[in-house]
C-alpha cells in the first residue's frame, strides 16, 4: 500500500473520530449553506427530533469514516 493511501486512511480515522465525538462543533464549523436559515429554525423550534437530526447525521458520517479508515489501514 502506498504512503498516500495510508495518509488518506489516517485522515479518515481522524475525521471519523471528530465527527463521532464532537458533532455539534463540526456542525458549527461547517459550511453556512448546508445549515438551515434562522427563520426555518424558529418555525421548527418545537420539534426536538428535528434539532437532533444534524448530530445524528454527523455521527453516522463519523462511523462511516472510521470504518473506511480502519479497514484501509489493516
């Protein structure tokens, strides 16, 4: 396996850990156009499930990154 592939898998593991451990920080750091506008948030503030969705998505992406990174390293 080339060094470039190993570096890519290590980066995937690091990203996966960040997405699993700190999903709210990753969401706050992300691109603005991927988030809902403040008017959308005010309309749906009553729904606790909706506000938890980005965290679950980021954790799912984190698990996927971890899987890709770990299986590529071994």
